[in-house]
C-alpha cells in the first residue's frame, strides 16, 4: 500500500504538550469514554471501582491511540481540508513518525493493561476496535468507497460492548444493542456534516457520499437511516435495558431527529458549494442553504448523548426497566 506523501512531514518547531493531546482527538475520546462507561454500568455487575476506572482509562487511551494513528496516516488528506488543516501533523507541529510511534505505543499499552486487569474478551474487543479504525477504516475504506462511514462506523460503535465485557466478562444481546444504536446513528450524523463540507472532501479526494452520489442521494439516505434509527433506539425499553425515562427520551428525541431528517430531505443542502468565508473553520459556520444539515448534525450529537445519559442514570439510580414495572 502506497504511503500518503504528507505523513513524511517533519515538525518545524518543538511540539507542545497540547499538540500531542490534539493527536488523541480528545472530543472524540470523550464520547467514546461516555458510551463505554454506560456499557460498563449497564452490565449491572459488581466491579472494583479501581478496576472499573482502569478499564475506562484503557478504553480512553485506546481511542486516543486510534486518533493518533489516523492523524499519522491521514496527514495528506487533512492538509487539503479546511476543517482539518490545523491538525498537528499537517501543520508541521508534530512529525508523522512521532504520531505513529505514539499511536502504536498507546495501542499496545491499553490492550495489554485491559487484558491484565479485567479480562481478555474486553482486551480483544479493544484491540479489534483500534485495528479496525486505524487499518480497515483509515487506510482502506475512507479512501476507497462511499460506504466508508457505514462500515467504518463499527469502530466508533464498539466501546459500549468493550465496557460491558470489562465489567461482566461477556457481551450479551443488550450490549450489542447499544453498539447497534451507535452504528445506525453514525451515517445520518456524518452525512449531515458531509453535506456542507463536501467541497473539502472533494478537494482531498475522499469519496464521501455527497461527492460520489450527489447531495440529493445523500439526503435520501440520511432520511432512510433516520427511519431505521428510531425503532433501534426504542428497542432497549423493551429488552430490559431501558426504563421509562429512557423510553421518553428515545421517543421524543426520535421524533425531533426524524423531523430534522425530513427537513434535510426537503432542503437543498449540499446542492451548492459551501460559501463560508475563506479562513472560517468553525464547524457550525454555514450559510442558509446548509442550516438544515447543520441542525441535524448538532441535534444528532445531543440525541445520542441523552440516550446514553438516560441509561446511565437509570442504572446508577436503580430504576427498574419497563418489563419489570408492575
């Protein structure tokens, strides 16, 4: 496999600690930690608090390792995209070799520590997640198919199962239901973003759905995935995983999500190039034509966060799942 040219970038000045932190994609890491913690708590298994903390640390470090490996390999793409050109490697703050070394070291550390402190099922799932994101998604899918987000989304969906396995030593149906929620949520979430950043992806040669199939097709697929997402999000309320608070949030938030997806379908989002002022890199700074896509992207994050927060809160507080209520 030919290595992207930009991974050979050398740092022009000594890197700061904040540059190395940025390599770990802390915002993505925070979502990974949150969903993994939810899976760990939902396992309803007594676990030593120190070991639970170590398990979450391992998942966080593994997520950071994936981010560093992604930034190492994708430096050529990142350098061409307005949204990512300020990242440490393409900006010349961190050498590509340093990002690679950091990613490999943290990967090995997180997987081995997880296996030695919890169990090897959790460690194996963590190792698979890192490899899937860094190799299957970053090195292959992202550059070769418009289904990159659909298939590659598995990597971002697995943390709840890893947390569940760390606590209980197994991964039952409800653990995989949490994975399925994130997996089905990922395409409408990222395609909404890609509708108003398609010009960036086209410039970088990334075959995102709007670039390959066009904006209209992408809007239709966003709506279809949104239709599939709602029953998947409601399902935990009927499998003994979620309670009344979860059901209320899943149903109400699902209706809002579907309404916004319908508005995207009926909109012209992505039909015209993004007209943001050159140099304006803020993710939500869009013109009127892309606002429906931007709104869905923003609300999708909130919806997922509320779903997992409801499950986390119910299990921490001992709220009985619906099937156990009299």
